[in-house]
C-alpha cells in the first residue's frame, strides 16, 4: 500500500502546475492516496482549476466516491462547458452509479461538442449493450470500427457483443482482425481463446496460448488457460495469475460487475444476517477473504467490531481502502494469511474468491485454524453437475474453477466444521447466461 505523502518532498511554494503534474503522475501509477493529496494541494492553491477538478473527480469515481466525483466534474464543466472530455467522464461517473439516462445525455453533449471522439462513441455503444440492446450496440460498434479500425478496446467490446448474440464466427473474425493491427493485445488474445473453445476448436485455442507463451514467457495467463484445456489443471490458480488478472481488472471491476448483475456479496450478507439476526451488532472479528475492491464490506461492516481484508491484488486493495470500512488491509496469499493467525476471527466471509481454487482442503483447514468464537465460515463457489463420473472440481476455459457440492461438504466436515449448509444460487450473468453456484455456510 502507498505510504509516501507528496507534501514530504514538495516545497510549500510549489505552483499549481507542479502540483497538477505530481497528481497526474501518481494517478497514472495507481498511487491514489498520493494523487488525492496532490489534487487537494492544487485546489487549495487554485480552487477554480478546471483540469484539477476534472481529474480529481475521475479519481473519486475510480475509488468509488460517486457523489464526490459528480460534484467535482460538474464544477469543472461549469468553468469550461465546451470541453467534451469533461462531459464524457461525467457520463462515466453517472453510469457507474447506475444513472444510465443521465449518462447518455452527457455522452450526447460530448459528441455534440466533438463528433469525432472515439472514446465517447465507444461509451455510448457500451451503454446500449448494458441495456441489452445488442443489435443497436453492434451497429454502433460497427460504425466506430469503420472510422477507427485500430481501436482495440472497441474491437474487444464488439467481440463480447457477438458472443452474447451467439454469433461465434463473427466473434472469431473480429478477434483475428483486431490482432492483425495489435498482435500482442492481451484482451483480444483471451477473447479469441474463449471463442475458439465455444466454437469447439480447442486445438486452435491451445495453439493460441502456446504462441502467447512463446511471445511472453513471463505472462501467467496463457499458462493457466492452456492447463485448463490440456487437462493439467493445478490445484489452484497461481498467485501470479490472480495478481495479474485483478491488477489489470481493478480500474473497471465494480462497473463491469454491475453490468453482470453480480450477486455474490449480497448473498454472503444475506446468509450472515440469517445467522446473526437482522439487527446487526458490531461485535465480531470479521475477515473479508479475497476482498477485492471491497464489495462485501457494506454487508460485513455492520456486524464487525473489526473488519480486515486480504487480497493478492495491490490495485484492488487500493480501491477497497477508499471505502472506509476496513480497519486493516493486507496483500497476501489467503491460505498463508489464515495459517499465520490462529483464532484471530469469529467470521471468515468470501465472495467469488474460491473460484480460483480447485482443491479446497488447504483453505478449509486454514480457515478452521483462524476461527475462534462463534466460528462462522460463509463463502460462494461456482457449481457443476454432480454426475457420478464428474470430478470434485474442474478448471474451465474462462479460467475459474467449479465444484461439486458433495465435495465441498466433505472437505468442510473433514476440517472440523459442522452445521454445513449450502444452497444453489445464481452468482452473476456471463454472456447472458446465469453463472450457477453454491452459497455455503459452516460453523465450528
């Protein structure tokens, strides 16, 4: 987590331009605390600085402070109403808060000011896709890619729309076209691999991942996906894979999951209330295991005298810190973290973290050791069929594991948990299909 404060190295008489440069550099590097302090210092010197207000608003939107973001960017627009970028980013902040119609109006204003802004065209097309207007979204992306064929982000979004429409060949074609102009584009490579698998072309997917490994031997992502296709699934995803995946994902994590009707944190919260009561008392030591950006925090904090989060992704933890619910956040591997803290918690809660674990024995044993007091363990996993010949867990081409319910129950019982209960639940939507899972509760 960042510790350096910009004022420690910055002269008191620094100019607004110097503070802006310092803030922007920290912002680009994901050092959000330093960036916030520098923006505050800039605005103390120049309260009506449009760029400072706008960029500070973008930072607040990135870190989940929607109301603050709207206020800052709106002030920037009042000072400079002709800047299309300001209207675009106000739209993004509104969209993050679920205010779709207002966001669309902002995008319209941005395009009226600057009809050639490709980022705004992309955002409007994404909004159509978010609303489920997939044919209109496809048409919008088609128009954009006609004038900006090398816009990799728009190409990736078009691929996702085609996948949602079930048009696999078109998805493949867009991936290949995009990789012609951007052959190292990681997002397009991942999507192409998934499209090959959905088209029942696993050999082509393997070739893709093998070439990716040759091009970038240090990237853990293709090795993880290749293992899934070749039946060489590790017992869990590597630390490097999880950290790389979620560091890349951190900036858009909350917004993307909001479009997928993401339910896992709320399900964990409902299960906890069912066991502790609907009138929560903040008296328990709670661990948010795999906390990510802190989406579980609002559901856990009412029960906690102490709420601690642990995650492998530094950038996710930086987002979680901005929510203000946690007494401590740790960048560590989950099982090792639990093993090092015997009887430190009364409740261990985890939403959509164990889908990156195959074998659950190590986690269950470590959780048992870390729990004292009332000793509740509540988590979600993705599920697969329980036919007699199905494995206890399976690594899928999208990179996540699913689990059999009887396996989960057996592992928990072997680790000393009792009162094990699980129920089927839809965790989110993916390519318009529900992701089925188990909501699991157990007590020592």
